[in-house]
């Protein structure tokens, strides 16, 4: 049994963390005197003797008869018996009292006709998450849908989810749909899943995306009624397997929104059985050839690219886009021959100038980072490149080691269809980036005096970075050592500790929404108003003397400081559109370099022409974590200083109509942030 499992059992029988520590220490070291225990675990002897007394009372530690006494633990088997007994007694009590409890609950409950409250719930830890998934599978009446990974399937098997469904098959004609990326290395795992399918008495199907990709976000949907989203970063570079965090919601609008995302992926996917047959058949009669020699692969690729006559479609990486822009001779050759060139790549600040250069002779559109690098030339040649590992991402793409080269007709046709669909959904990056609109400081340490705005939202010329200011450790120390200070009047300083994200969204026309700037805060309990989540939305207002982006709505789940906050936002529509919601109606979760925000309520945007429906927004930080300081002045005259460790980020906006994927020029994630608001002296 692992130590974590042992600690859980000890906790179940009523031990505190300190008591657990002493119990495990005695288990490992045998009978010891209280003074010896105190010295070896480096705690005060009075505290240790008090802990030993409590353990004796609970029957888990016994003293010897000698003086001074030594202490030994009772066998762990007895602890397990106590835990089992306690749980049985608890279950028996609930079972015996069930009728009485339900009778009382019915008497105090409101009418069952009241509509179900739509909310968010955070679920942390694999045990709780997979218990919830098991419950969702058992309650499925029509359709259970999942976007997952092979490790997810392994965890599902380890936690017995498949056995639960097999042993308790749904009573209705329920369908189970899984989307998972399939590679040659995963065949054995997937065959186990398919074996389960053969045993099942219900409709179970799996598919894999046609163009190899890292599926994000991972999700579970039941009957268009409830949704679970995994918010753990999809790329984790640590050696330790990360624990999971999920957001659960029963918001109908959001469930249907993500169901639409699921259907889009499903339609552009291949059945797992067909994919397995394809992979295994390719070993016998290859439809595509793996060119192991990097130089030979490079020569073949360059020769075909230089001979292109009609059309080239390219899916490349952020680095690959920059490399293309530097190949002037190749670009001129395509232009001279009238070759149509369509390029899809993650657009970032680093390659934004390359996008401008390429757009002169090519069409460039943004796609997320999770697609396999692929090139199709004249509909006759397909090249595919293995995605680099996280530690290789600084290298220039494409990576010619083990390049795949195909001329097979069916392989070509299928790949081209996938790229055409990807092109239709991709968007050309806007020239109006987050930097050009509100001019946040670059992700480098900047002098506060050089980043002050003369007025809120006004575009400024770019400032030069001053690499003297604050370090990553200094920001973290300020958050860790923060002492709460309450703000009650205008003159008081307001401080927030936590995370902050900013994004500009350019929604497609069918969203029926204007361009928006989102400011999202996840503040901890040491902040001036305590723990809270905040969403601020700004719109471009032409009705002002000087048109600019202005805050038009503020939503918070914290009622403290409402009057003061309204005065802080005096002069903007927020003063009249300040909304306090329940904790489970607005949820912001930060995991590593990922921030996820969702809301289950509709938000009116002043002037009252638009309403933002229940939606979600995902920030995925990329590049190096850097530290900075910025200072701005909001319309009320208060000076706001932000000290942060941040990254630029890709932004995905999940709207009920569809999913919008924004380039890396449109998002900024301050993973660790200290925001201080100070009143102006002339107020």
C-alpha cells in the first residue's frame, strides 16, 4: 500500500496531519521515548506528548510499562478495521435514517417546479474525477461523449470505469462516443478498449482525428445535460504525473456549445478500427514512406517545393512560419510561376512580422498549436513531420528526422480534404492585436514611468523595455508573504494577489458580437476584498469624443466593496453595469500556464445593443515566463500598478455558436500577479 493511501485511511479514522506524521514515524522506527521522537522530528516536546496522548485516546498508540515510557503503534491492520467499521456504521446510519431524512427534506424543500440552477463546480483529484465520470456513464440515457487521450483511457481502465458499465449496462439505447488520438505506439491499449466493446451490450464507438493533433480541451458530455472540462495543461514538462482538475457544469448553453465542438471533431475523424487496420496495413504495403535520413528528406522536400506549379498547402509551426518568410528565393519563384500558397500556423508576437511579409505573396491563417506539420504540393505529394517535443520547440521547423512522404492517391485525397476543412475554419490574423489596441507592456521588465497611459485605452507608441525592475522570485514572495489590508474609502490602497489574463477577441459575424477585450482576475483570500473571480469586458465606443475601448461590464462573485468599486469605475458604463453573481455562476481556474474562465449567466453589454451569452475562454501560455511591471491610469484617476510573472498566450473563446481560436498576439497571461490601485492625489 502506498503512503498516500495509508494517510487517507488514517485521516478517515480521525487523525490530524500532525498525528499521522507521528504515527508513520513510529511505524518506521519502532518503540521510542517521547523526548527522542520530539528531537528526531524536530518538534517541541510538549506538542509531541500532546499528540501521543491523543493517539492513545484513539487507541492507535500504546505506552510501555517502563519509565520513562516508550511508545509503539498498534498494527495497521487494526487501523484498517477501524476505518471499515466507521464507514459501515456511517452507511448503516444513513440507510436507517433515509426515510426520516427524506421526509424532513421534502417538508422544507421548495416546489419541485423551480428550474434547475445552472452552475460551475470544481472537481480536483483523479479519484473524485473518475467517480464523477463513472456516475455520468451510469446515468447516461441517450449519448455519452468524450474527447480524451490514451492515458485517460488507461486511467479509466485502472479506476474500473469500463467494468462499471459492463457490469451495469444502461437500460436504454445509450450510445457511447470516444475521440482519441491514435498512434502506432497506442495500438495495444486501444485493442484492449475494442475488446471491451465486443463484450458490451450497448452502442460503443471510437474515432481518431484525421490530421494528427493533441486534442484540447479534453471533455466529457452526458445527454446534453452536463459537461466536464479538464483544465490541466495539455503539455506538462515536469517528471511527476500531474493531478487533474476539472470544471463541471450543467449550464445548458455551455453543454450544447461544447457538444457542437465535439461533433465537428467527430465528423473529421476516422473510426478507431479503420485507423488500426490502416496503421497495420501500412507496415505491409506502405502508403507513405518514412525517410529516416534527415539530409535525404530535406533534399526531397526542397526539390518538390521548388518544382511546384499550381498550389501548395502548408500547416507549419510558429518557428516554421518564420523560416518560410526568410526563404526569399523560394517565395519569388512561387510568385513568378503563379503558384497559390496557403499557409496555416500558430501566429505569435515573434512571427507576426513574418506573417506580414508572407501575406504579400501568400495567404496566411492562424491555427492552434496542436496540428501535425503537413505540406501538400500540387495535390500529388504529401509531406508530414513529427511534432517536436516541448524541449525541442525552440528549433526551426520543419524537423526532417523521420519525415513521412506519400504519393498514394487515397492518402493524398484524405489529407487534402482535412486541410481544406481546416483552412475554411481558420482565420486570417487581425492587424489589430492586443498590443496595438491597448498597448500593454512587452513581456519584459519595464519602467513604470514609461508605461503610464495618459488616458484609459488610448493607443500609445511602443516603449523600450527597461530590464531593471522586478524578478520572478520577488513577485512570488509578495504573493506568498501577503498580509491582507481592507479597503473601505477612496483614499485606501486596493491590492489584489493572484492571476490575471487579458485577451482581445475578434468574433466572426455569426456570433453577433463586436470585438471585445476581456480582463479576467482570479484573486486569493489575501486580496483587499478577499478571494474572488472577476470578469471585465470592454468595447470600442465611437460615441465618445475620442473613440476608444471602454469597460462596459464588470462581473464578480464577491459582494465586498461594491460602493467603493463603483466609484473606482466612475465615468464608465461599468458604474451602471456592475453585477454580483453567485460563486458557482462565474468560475476562473488556473493550472500551471493555463487559465480557464466560464460563466453560466448572460451578461448585458452597455450600450444595450449586445448580450454576451454563457461562454468560456481558455488561455494557454507559451514561450518563456518573464517578469514585468506596468502602470496605467483608469478613468476615475486611480493609478493601477501590476507586478507579474507572465506569458503571451493563445486564446480560445467557446461561444454557443462555435469555437473561436485566437492567435498568440491576442492574449496575455499574468500567471502570478500583484495588482495595486492607488487613489490620485487630486480626488
